[in-house]
C-alpha cells in the first residue's frame, strides 16, 4: 500500500512536470498574426510577455524581470562561466515608455519582448547552458523567450527590414549609452582609424544591413553623420560609438553586445540588423519623467536614422 502511494505521487509529480513543460510557451505567439497591435501575450508561467507591434522595430528586454519563480533554483554554475544575476533596473519600464511614445505620437507601436522572470533564475542573454545552469524548467523559460523573439521577428518582417534593439542597463562610470554592435573597444578604435575593417563587418550586428542592400557603409553606420550614435548625440544623449564619441578610451568599461544581439542579427535572420543598447541609470531610466524624455529622443533619432540609411 505504501509503495503504491509513492508510485502515485511520482506519477503525479511527472504529470505536473510534463504538463507545465508543454505550456512553457508564450500563449498564441506562434499565431501572433491573428492578434492586434497592442495586444499583450504571455506564457502561463508569467515568465515572458510580448506586446505586438505594427512597425519594423523590435525591442527586447531580457534583464528587467523581477519574478523569482520558485520552480526554478537560483543559478549557480560557476564552472560554466561567470554567473551574473543582477537586474537591469527599470529597463522594462523604459521600453514600455518607448513603445507608448511611438503610439501616442505616430500611432505605431514597436514590438516589445520582455523577460519578467528574474535574471537570478534565467539569463536570457547567455547561451542556454550558462543561461539556465541546465535546469530543465529554466531551459523551458529560456526557450519561451527565444521562441517569442523568433516569432516576433517573423511577424514584424511584413513591415520591412527590422531594426532590433536589445535593451540593457550598465553601471559604468562614464554616463552615456553604449551601443553594442558586437564590436569591442579595440575593434571600434581600429575601425575609426579605417584599419583592419575587412573582417569586422561579418562579425557585427550590422552585417545583414550591409549585405542586404543598405546604402551606408560600415564606417558610416558607426561614425557617420547618420549613425545611430551620432544622431543620439545630436539629439542630446551621449552615446558611443558615434561621430562625437567614436570609441571608449583606454580603461573605460564598455559592453560590446551579447548573445541575443549576436543571435538575432546573424545570417539566420537576414531581415534583422541592430544593436544592444546599454543605458546608464541617472537621467535615463531612473524616473518616469526621464524615461519619457528619452523615449521622445529615441523616436526622433529612429525616424532620422531610418530615413537616411
Ligand atoms: Zn543586461
């Protein structure tokens, strides 16, 4: 009798486990085309949230989540690499302000993909093993986010070449936006001096733009008059790389762009180009008023950029 009871609870445990695995997808994301712009899709576990858009701009927010789902243990696998667990504070709120600004002023919405699950459980901006420490439920949450981005890209394609922005927050000393094209400080310095630039573009998040008929060249896209960073600076927001601030100086910390940016701007997604943007906190994402102020600058910059490239 006792054995039977154990067997039953095992059965129930596995039923529960496989049941929850089967639903670990953003509900309806594979049929996103059936939904309206502004509709919010979410998975049953509240790990991932998608707001459907109607323009070729996708914002991904992998590190703004606060949900510490107890189904998933805290990440603890230093043998696989450096385990970073901190939140990029207010990046979800920043991306939502950006989306709202576009709708309020242009009646168009960028697509937004948000990880509500805390980075202490899954780091969506790492390759799957380090991201999840090989936890099976964490693995499902990682897949939920990555398949949501994939589905959003497939849907956004109908509006044209997709500009993809992975939204992050840094705590570095220099108060400016760090634009991560997959290029390190050393590479940006070389590129600015027009050295060794043959091998660089294919490893950057601009490669699809360059090979799919974009009218600007690699140098112009980083440092030219209409580079995204140059336009941000012109509109009052400090950013590197740009014409005004071409590359970080020696000793200055800089994020070159991570897993998500690399993956979704690679050859598998030929309609996508873009960057990781790392935001400083103060004046950018600290208050509602500053987030709205940045949202206005971003929208202005985006339209100027898209028009000229
Ligand atoms: Zn981050």
